[in-house]
C-alpha cells in the first residue's frame, strides 16, 4: 500500500523527535566536545549557532559565554583626576591606556602601587611628567612580581602628572592603583641682598595648599629693612598687607596664612629697602592637603 507524501513527512517529523527546521536551515555540525559558542572551523559547514551565545541554561557553555562576553566587550580608555592618597579601581586591556591624573609640586616624593585582579596577567604602566614625557616605569616588585610599582619617585617640577595603565598584549583585566605622596613641608633659602635688588626663589602651589608662615631674618647683624613680595603663577602679587608683621629694627619679617591655591610655580622675593648689603635667611612653612582615602572607579 502506498503512503501519501504528506503522511510520510509527518512520520519523518515524529522520528526526528519533533525537531522542525526552517526552510533552508541545516543542522549544526559540531565536532566532539566542541563548544556551540565557538565559531565553526572552515570546511565544517554552516550553522545557525555560528557567532552566537549558548542558551543552554545551567550548562558549562553559559559560563564560557559570559567569560567570552566579558573579555571581548569594547573597552574605552578612562581618565580621572585624584588627590595623592586616593585609590583607583578600573578595567583595561592591551592597547587601551587608562589615565590617572594628580597635582604635585616640585620635591614631592610619590609611590604608586599597581596590582592586577588576576595575578597571571601582566600590567604595563608608566608615570608621565606634566609635559607628557616619561618620568618612570612601573617595575615588578621583587617580593611579589605580579605587583608593579613606582617607589619614592622625586618629582622634578610642579604640575599635573599622569599614570598610564594598560595590560600586556592580548590581555584584559581589572586592576587597582594605590597612591601615596609626601609633599614638601617647608622650603629654606639664604639670599644675598645688595643695592635694593630683589632676590628670591620659586616654590610650587596646588589648588589645595597654603603658607602657614614665612619668616625672613637678617643674618650676621646686617642692618637691613626687609620687604617681601610673593608673585602668583599668573603674574600678579599676592596681597600681604594684613598678613605681615615686622620687628621694630626691620631685621625680622613674618607673614602668616597666605593662600597659594593655584597650580603652578610661585616666586618669593626679598628686598632691602634701605639699599644696604647683607644676607637674609628665608623659611617657608606650608599647609598641605591631608591625604585622602577615596576610591575612584574607572
């Protein structure tokens, strides 16, 4: 007895366990043990699973798919301005450098400690000067090679420094950066004064810094009538009229509570208004911002 064509199609459908394929769709050809999330190898035929993630709930393929999606996501370089003492946590990859910026004055000693979340990964990082030139490279610590650090680096100028953070070729991962800065607490100079000419030196200012006291003292019994001028980075003089005190003989000058709340180099000048000759010792004591322990996410 002949079987109608329609009946034969139904029987084949049932024999395949109810698996219906859209017109023109082929069964996936998977090699033994092959992850359905993987792209097909050349010559193995086409598949509707090519380039797609597994939807097999609870299978090992779900975890693999999540890991692939995590590592293959498009990373964008991040940038954040911090204060020395802060912590930064981020994620980056090779060829993509996160930038961590901080203000510092000349003479600051900086230590930066960089650690990957996955200790098998290799961090690539460097510290840049305010003009963008490299100052120091992060080196693996002897006690723990997975950790890279810049230790007790003496900063040569005042400005905004940058730590650039990336990973080695074909690596992507999370990292943490801990920072520490020891800012100069004082500056001292001995100036030779003559014929009323101003003599001085420079020191760095930050957006959060001030002078607690400036003390100028004539040395060796010199008969000097001292005057002080502090010039801000933009070129104008800092007002000192209500902050200065001078001894009756003019040989000691004290100025207190002077704001230097701009990033850049300040200049301090001392003059003998009596146009005499002698030496004066200048001591500047700073109020520096306290280190924070804030955490920034990149």
